[in-house]
């Protein structure tokens, strides 16, 4: 409630509208007396586990490359996880008989991270996400509210210690204190949840991230132990990894809908997609990336005022004299050398 009172949720009004229903499961689903929590690893199956964090950090140093958050490179996790939770509930019913239940994954007013940490799925890191000693934080969360009393599992102890790597690495300083995130500064929020213009002062700090941001997780030492998904669903789709900003910026709305069919990216729509890429192209232009101004010029007269304004901002990032600096260097890179 304090976090909401500070306005840290930005435009995510749905976080405030449900009041205590969010914190009290029985107010959301009457009759709920226990919650089964679950998590599902999502690193794509071809992830090089030995150095996957370095591989991802490396992408940030290539200003012309478009970076989509790892979780969003494959199929929409909502569908995958909900189907698996339904299957789990069916299996339980085979054992204990019919019971009342409802499954959730990031789909209703449910305090997922808090339920997960109180039930022992991991502890809340200083970046506020849940992490586990054997799996890092690269997993999705899901819950089944049930009408039968189950023995409660215990929380695990926290292991952040004196580490503050996630706070230090955050490009926009969105983690304003340990365990406190100002979503309005977070690149994940800005590129996905936020509908209007991206604040000018944050644009140069976004580098080449066009959908979400993984930095606070990439730098976390516990993510050396992150696990690959057992499913093919989260494998990166063709076109969403290692792509040039200019080629994604050239997608028509039809292309966007086709390439993001069944992907979580689809929900932001083509206009926000172009807005996000325009910011990244502006940062690439400042870094001296060739072909960037030409790509931007193709959208200078786009029908959307939002897109036009971001394109104009991006074109104004052209340096007086082209330099070889990357967006990270331009913004003062806190990243570890890879
Ligand atoms: S996702 Fe990125 S911008 Fe958001 S808190 Fe983590 S490092 Fe900062
Ligand atoms: S980077 Fe450090 S402080 Fe942040 S969640 Fe990981 S262990 Fe905790």
C-alpha cells in the first residue's frame, strides 16, 4: 500500500484498483484456504549455460542490435504456464477427488512474488524479484488457489548479503533502495506497460533495449545457476534475437502481427514497438552506427504523433562528429567487461 501511495506503479492502475483482494486470496476467490505456488524455468534450450550472462551483456555493447528480454523471445508464457497449472490441478484431482480451484499466472490481482517467497520458492532479491540458490531468478511464477487446507511450506532464508550489483547496474536507477523499485524508471515498464511518450531524460539510458530489460538479473551472481526450460516453447523465435534495429523498425503493422503471433510482445502493439525502436535507433545514431538515420527517416511522417515525436528526438541525437562510442559508453557504462 505504501508503494502504491508513492505512485511507484506509474500507469499500472490495475495494481491499485483491487485493494485488499490482491493480498487476501479468499477475497478474490471465495473459499480459498491454501495457495499452491509453482515456478517454471524459462531460459531457451540452446542457452550456453557456462557464460550466458556474458553473452547477453555483450549484446548491449552492439548499438545496432535490438535486444528483447530473454523471457519474451519465445511463446507467451501466460498460455504455457496456465495450461500446465490446469494439468497439475487435474492430476491432483485424480489423487484427492474434485476440489475447488483457480489457476493464475500474472493474470489477476495476485501478489505472486510475495506468495512465492512466503511458500519457499525463493527469497525476494534487492531487485524485488524472487530468486533461488539453485535456479537464480530466470523463472515464471504461477499459483493455484485451492479450497482445501494444505500443510504450509516454509520460506527460505535470503542470500543477497552485502551484494548490491543489481542496484548498481540498473541503467535508469529504478531500484531506488534495496527491495524498492520505482517502476516509472524501469525499462521493462517503459517499453511494455507505459503508453505515452518515454521521458526524455531516460531515453539515452535505454541503450538498445526495445522490449523489457534483464540487466538486474544478468548481473546477479545467483543466475549462474539459472536453468534452461524443459520445454521448446521458450526457445527464441526467428527474428527476435540478434536482429538489427533497422530491420525490426521496417516491419509493417501486418509484419508485426504476423511475427508476434502467440508472443507476449504482441500486446504492446505496433505503435509502441516503433516508439521503442526509435529510441534505440537514436541511441545507435549517437554512437555513430551507420544506416541509422536512413532507417529513422522512413518513419518521420508516420501517422502516429507518438512515433513521429520519438523519431524526431532520435534524429536529433546525431553527433556533431560521429564517434565509435556505444550507447552504454555514451551513458556511462556500469557493465562488467565481457
Ligand atoms: S529491469 Fe532494467 S531498468 Fe528495470 S530495474 Fe532491472 S535493471 Fe533496472
Ligand atoms: S544482484 Fe545481488 S543484491 Fe541483487 S538480487 Fe542478486 S544477490 Fe541480491
